[in-house]
C-alpha cells in the first residue's frame, strides 16, 4: 500500500434501555498518508416526546503516526444538548 491510500470506516450501535431512555456508541476510523485516527462517541438520550430528546455523552479522538508508532490523544469533548429526530427520508 502506498502512502497516499485513504481508508474510512464508520459504525454505530443504538440500545433501547427503556421506553424513554436509550444509549448509543459510534466509532469512526480514518487512515490517510502516514496518519491513523479513531474517533469514539458514547451518548445517552432521554426521550421527552417521540421526536424530542435530551442527550449527553463523550467523544474522544486518538491519532497515530504510522512511521513512529506514536499515539496521541487529540481531543476529548463533553456533549450535552437537545435533539430532534426528523423523518428517515429527510434531505437537506
């Protein structure tokens, strides 16, 4: 494989804990040039109504230099907010 090869993977899991409470896990992997990045997001949602939810979670992003093998924490975020679920066929 050459240095200019780019690879991307994305995956998500959602778990319904109760009628109003759910949790999710999302992972994103990217490899480009001599860098590799992994982004992981965990979230808990409380469904106020069928369409509206309150959410909180963490997001962390790690990077690796493939030449030196050096691993570094790029960022950690705490996410809190209000969400609205749109129809599956909604397009911007």
